[in-house]
C-alpha cells in the first residue's frame, strides 16, 4: 500500500477505488486488510500519509505553496 501511495503521491485525484485497483483487490477487501493492520480506514490512511509527507516537506525547508503543489 505504501509503495503505491509513494508512487502516486502527486496524484491529487487518487482515491480509495484507485488504490484498490492498483493493488488488484476489491474496495471491501482493501478496507478489511488496511483496517486490520492499521486500525484506520483506507481513506484515513491516505489522508494521514499525505499529511506526513507534507509535514516532511515543510521541515525540509519547502514553502507552504511549494508543499501544497507537491
């Protein structure tokens, strides 16, 4: 999951359905597996991952507008 998220991080339209398609599983299976491993829904996992990456960019010295664009 994290490899797909990293690969498609710049895709702002990435959705849970897209993530499930990339992993070749159904949305329901993705939900069950992610929930059992992380206690987060796939949507929450995606949102938290993006927020962590944004925070890392800000700590690295990128401006807010550069971070938002990335």
